[in-house]
């Protein structure tokens, strides 16, 4: 299939918007194989439980995609942790998850996400624009700098 998977194919999947019944170990494995890093099951249960909007996508009872948005109900929503199983990547599922989360967050003044370096074009297709003034503090600043997610102190390029 191409990135233009038919709407019918996406609609034939099971879309779930709450965490009841989620197998957190299966979700942890999804992030590992996506590959989006190691995210322990108990941590995922906490962050999804504390997120206003969530989306879990199943095919034949197997979890193939997920994402969430932290939101305050009016001003700001932040889309995070969007993952698609490698066997289902490149078919439009990631875009569909993000579109669903954006739709759920409709009415917020701003919807934010951060993009890994090199993925900006993907998010631009979904109407996200680069921010000129975003700043961050990470628990592992040096790793975030080495991965290109943060610029070192004093770097004003970009």
C-alpha cells in the first residue's frame, strides 16, 4: 500500500479513545518496535491516564497505532507519543492518528507538537508550522542536544 491508504481501510480498523482495556505491555512493545525508544508500561499507563485525549488503533485485536494529547480544555493542547507499528507505517495511519487528535483538541487556541529533526516535512503536511520561540528543559539535556532536539546554550541559529 502507499501513503494514500483508502479511507475505508482506516475506518475498518478499531479506533478507541480511552485507555480501558489497553494492554500496557503491548503498548510498550509498540513504542520499542516503532522505533520510538523504551517506554515502560507503568509509565505509559500514567501518561496516557493523565492525557485529555488519546487514540489507540487496533487491527484484528492487535495494537498497531497510538497517540495522545495533553490538554487544558481551552488554551493549549500538546500532541505526544504518536507511534505506528512498522508493518503499518507508510499507509497514512500516523497522519490519521494526528488528525484525530487535532480534531479532538479542536477549540484550543494552540495545538503543539515537537518534531524530531528530519520529520518537519511530515508535520507540515498536517498544517503544523515551525515555532520561532520554542524553548525546553529536558531531564537529559546533553542527550537532547546530541540528538539534535535542543540547541546548545548560545546557539542562535535556526
